[in-house]
């Protein structure tokens, strides 16, 4: 029987929950589940580079323990047209530190005099195989930045990102609705098809 374990290069509770929902046929393990407690410095200049940095760090950790697994690492963010694609790879620390409320406040302030509020969310997922080879998958979803927060404020920019396809903010959407059209959901669908060929 082939291994159906995926190691997710994250300890983010929200992200872990999303991946477990989207991969019900797999055992999704977070970093703490494999005993990885190091800080990974994401100093790449693109979403792909940051995803690879995380995947390689976990691969090296497992290899040194004499273990191997399929590793999933992702990096994602919000890209606002009027801000030249910012906050982009700095989405989680747009305000200078990791604080969702502060990040959203800075974004709203930056757009207060802008007519163009179009934006997209992008997710890049890297799947690193047990032999160290890898593939990546990129998903995008398009919308606009609302003028104020609408819906659940517990995660990132969801309550500000008005999805063109859903006709509501991600903060108002159910998990099922969001996963169907989200940047991460789309990247995951590509990953799932590829995994289905191998496992």
C-alpha cells in the first residue's frame, strides 16, 4: 500500500484546516507533527521562491532523520493593481509585522484616494517528492478591495477581498464557496490531479 501522508510545511492552524478539508483521503501532517520547530526565513523575491525555501528546509530535515515523505509548501498573497502588485509576497507582514488588523488597516489607508480597487490573490504550491524533485502549481482568483471590512475578520484579507465570481467577500463566503474559487483552491485542484496520477 502506497503512502498517503502529506507533510504540509506550515503550522498555520487556518491553512492546516483548509488543506485537511481539501485532502480528506490523505493524512495531512503539519510541521509540529514531524517535530520541526525551526524558523524558516522566507527571503525569496517571488511566491515560488518562498514555497521552495520551505519545501527544501523540510526535505533536508526529514532526510537527516532518515525519513521521507511528499512535502507540500505554499506561499500566497494579495496583489493590488493600484499598488503595483503590493502587498504581494509581503501580504502577511504588510504593516511591518504579522497582524491581520494592522495589515488591513494599512491597505485601506493606501487605497483611500484610489479609484481602481481591482486585485487578485495568488497561490503557488510546491510538491516536493521523496527523491527531492518537485513541481509547482499556481492558482489565481480575481476581485476588488472593499471600502470596509465585510464578514468574518479572522483570516488575512478575506473580509476585504470582494470575489467577482462569488459576488461577496471571502469573509462572507462559506468554506465550500471559498475553496471552490480561491487561489489556493485552484492550485490545490491542479495538485490533486497530479497526485491522483501517482498515488
